C-alpha cells in the first residue's frame, strides 16, 4: 500500500470515529481531576480501550494506563505515544454543555484533548495494525502539572521497557495557531524549570531603633538584586529566566518583621548553565547570611529538565505532516520558556513533541491555556488523531527516512 492510500485510509477512519472522539473529550472535560487524583479518568480510559479490544495495564506511576497495539513483527521497533490527563485548579467560566462539573477544577491546558486524540489514534491504529511493523505503546500519563511529574514516575516504574520504547511522540494544544495548523521545532524547545524558595530570618523591632534590629527585608532585597546581576554576568548568550514573583514580610511602616519570605523561578535550556546558576544562588545565600547577620533558609526545588526534540525524528515527523496536511499548515516553532514533563521522555530516548492548532478566530475560540475561558475548536480532535496515526504508520513502515 502506497503512502497516499494509507493517508486516505487513516483520514477515512479518523472521520468515521470523529463523533466518538468528541464524546470522549467532552466526558473527560466535564469530569476533570487534579494531578495524582485521576482515578475516574483512568477508569474511563480503560473502558474505551476495552471496548475497542486494545490490551492495557493500569496503575503505572499512580493512575497511569499503558496500552499497546501490535503490528507485524511486533518486537522489531516500538514507538511510544504519550497523552497527559490531569486538570488544573481553575474555575471554568465557559458556557458550554460540557463545562466542568467539578468546582474549582478545569481542563484548562487541553489534557482532555490530548487523551481523546491518543485514544482516537489507538482506535485507528488498531484497525490498521497490518499496515506497519513493530508495536505502538500508548502512555496515558497522570500528573503532568505537578512535581515530580507523572512522566518521571512512570519511567521509574519501567514504562519505557518491556517492550523497550525506541522513540517517543506527543502533541500539545496550541491556541496560538488556528485549527488545522501544526508546529515543530528540532533540538532545544522548552526550558528546564526550578522553583526557588527563600526564608530570611532577622531580628524584628522598632524601625526607629536600627541598632536593635536586623532587617530581613533589606537582606532579601539585596539577595534578589545581587543574584540577578551575578547570573547575568555569566549568562553570555544563554536563554534563561530568573525572576522572583512572590515576596512577604509582615511588618509595618515603623515595624521591622522577624522574617522575609520570597519565591522565584529559574528557567533555562542548558543543563550545565542550570547547574552553574544553582551554585551562584547558593553562594549568594551564604554571602547574605555573612554580610547581614541573618539566617537564610534557601531551597532549590528542582523541576523538569529541558525538552529536547531529536532533529532526525522531528524533521521526519514534520515532513510526514506536510504530506498528511499541507505544506502551509506545518509551521516552525520558537523557543519556549515554559516547561513540560515530557522532557523526561526526551532525555531517555529520541523524541518529538509538537503543537496542534486549536484556535478558531471566527468562532471566538482564542483564549490561551491556563485561563478559565480556554476551549478548542473540536475539529482538532479528528485532525490530531489522524495525524498521529499517520506519523506512526509511516515511521514504522519507512524507518529508513529516519
């Protein structure tokens, strides 16, 4: 069967199950669950897989589900496809029939869309399992939104083994693109992310008696400014973010508080630079203690690593997408300083993480992720399920293009 014939078959099947994929997405959207609480979502995924005679295991890395579709010569090559499934602590403000039923919880990052698309792709690929060599492992992952990240937990529990995954693929909704468009970037794409937490303890008292107090606010301010200045000196051409967005010190105009608390974030695309910044920040904390006679409790909560898209695999997926969609529908992406725990997969095997357009300006579907009005043009579901299916089949049929 030639590529044109495969494309037509994939599109035909994806279209035939489009209504089913929409129903899946709406069910998940109406019943969102926070990170590490995805019990009902996991159960629902299993119901869909069972209904379509797709084998699976549960309880991987928490509520994770792993399904597999075997093609011809199933041990020859294994492609992994990941979908995250947790929601966010956001109150939905959309007026739609599938609005969240769970107060204060919403699928505001599109993980309901990801799960529905990958379930749709599993159905398509099950029907076309005689058209590719190898196997496809579908990884339905909990807790992308919360450290330590469900991806890291699933990897620790062996999700990339038995059978061993050779390459990983995932998509993410992208309201910056109109529905029908997709975006790719080879190499470094998304940043590593660390949380910074600082508590500086001084000696409180009357502001008019400076010789009787040790002002933690002054020490904290100095640490923030010095840290940013010293990191900037060694940054050269690095893409990074070092910012502090939270500061608390419960004093008054004439009252020096006992302590100052502030928090920040470090984001970088370079792991060695990341380590260098950690050392600078630790050194600044020690210097502040000495210079200001305060106690500095400084913590770095290490988050996700940088996300790296394997150039050969990503370029392959990009070219395949141009054939499945159109040349103009496939865009280039810029660097992104947000983080994503798919990066753990990208650190373990060649990976491609791409973006799926979900906006529709004419329909007013333009809100960004992590907002209470986020929604998608649901035609993206059929497009996404079909595209992932086609990328999978062609990569497993024609591995020489990798």
